[in-house]
């Protein structure tokens, strides 16, 4: 409505100084209103609307009516058409409008002075299309940035879900496996030596309490409660001693050895190493039917090496463990920190899990 009023009123005002042009009549008013009137349908049929608006303007110029803001609707439709991805249609339509105006001047027998307004119209069309192209490029770049940011957020969310899933698996599998073994020991002792049931039950209580504490910390992360501190510190290599002690309650003799100078390592490295030890011991308890295991920590120059050996059944090894989430989670932890994890036969008869992680300290 406003655009129609602009074209009619503006052209009527501009016509006073153009005595050589045809006076405005009812057909001129129809052509001036037609372009703005069909713009509402541009979203549904951009090419058709662009053609109608440009055709109305070309007819207006071909009939010799005065110059004025008749080009306002043309500018709007050209910019909108370019932004909707129909760039060729917009450029062809603009070229057709300029050609129609030039042909009208030639056929009217005008002298060489007609080139001046034609150059003005051509410059106007180039400016409008150039602005449309700049706006289109900026819009596409902004859309690309938004899509990249969305993909990055989805990737980060997926990585966080994967990390939480690994933590849940390691916590639940380790503690429940030990609780299951200790419960079996308690039942066995209850029948034969009731006086020895208390240590097994106490071990079950300790393991379940620790598991509940870690699960609460993970649930707090899932709730995204930024105002609440974690209920328990992240596991470090110092907790390997606790794993050794709990494994002893489960009937597995675990020995810990340390090579090199013990030093503080990045939190992510210590967490990954602790979880790998935890998962390896869990697999020994659940699958290996072992009596003895050795956990070796090696502090090297810029590297941390963790080895877990057992004297159980070597046949129950990599091929079978690959089917579950435990070994896959260990490989993912190693790869996430730029390290490696190798599973193979152990010199003491069972299975060896060897983790190597860069520490970034160069010591």
C-alpha cells in the first residue's frame, strides 16, 4: 500500500518537469499500482512475481510515461528475488527492463540526449543488484556460521554424552561386579564360617557407598546444576590403592608397582588412567577367573604407562571383550588424549592391558 502510494504520488510530482514524456492517465496509474500489488505473492512464486513487476515497469516506460519512483517496486522485487536464490532471474529481468527502455528510445526517434537517462537507469539497476548480492553473501555467510555453531554444539553434546556414558559404565560395572563377588563370598561364609561374614558385608557397604557417591556426581552433571559443587573429587591415580584394596575383598590378589618418579599429572590423564585400571580389574574379576593381578604404573619422560596383568584365562581376552562397552570405552579414553591402548597375552599367563598416555610435561 505504501509502495503504491509512493510510486503514484512520486511519479505525479516528477512528471511536471518532463514535458517530452506522455502525460499520466488511467493506464499509467494501473501500471504504477500493479507492481506493488503483486509483491505479496513473491514468497509463493518469486520468478513469476519478478516477471510481472518488471513487465509492468517495462510497459510503463515503453508507453513513454514520465520517469519517477516507478522503479521502487522493481528494486524491491530484484533484491527479494536475489535473496531467495534466483539470481539469474533477477539479472535477466533487470537486463530486459533496460533493453526495453533503450528500444523505446530508439523507436521514438529521440536524439543522442536519450543516453543520459539510460545511463542513469543502468547505473541504478547495477547498484540495486550489487547491493542485493552483498546482502545475499552476508546472509549466506551468517547462515553458514549459524550452521557451523549448531554442528559444533551437537558435536560437543555428543562428546559429553559419550563421556558420561563411559563414566557410568565404568562406575557401575566396577562397583557392582565387586559387590556381586563380595555378596557371593558373604553367602558362602554365612553357611560355613558366620563369624567371618562381617568383613565381606563391610566391603559391600564401602563399595556401594562409593558407587552411589560417584553416581550422584554424574547425575549432577546431567542436571546441569552449575550452582552445586561435585559431591566427590574426580578419581586420580591415588585411588588405585582403593581399587587394590577392594579387589582383595573380592578374593583377587592385586599388587601395585611404580616405575619412575611419581609426579602430579593433568587431571584428564589421571582420570583416564584410573578408569582404565578400574575397568581392567573389573574384567579380571568378571571374566578371567584369575587369582592374581599386577598393576604397574610407569612415569616416563612425557609419558604415563599403565599395565594390568592377570594370571587368568588368556583365551578370554581381546576377541570377547571387544563385544562389550568396557574395552571400547578404554580405547576411546586413550584416543581422546592422544594415547594408545593395547590388549594382548600377559607374561604371567592371562591378559595384559597396556595404556600409554602423553602427559605434556616432558619430564
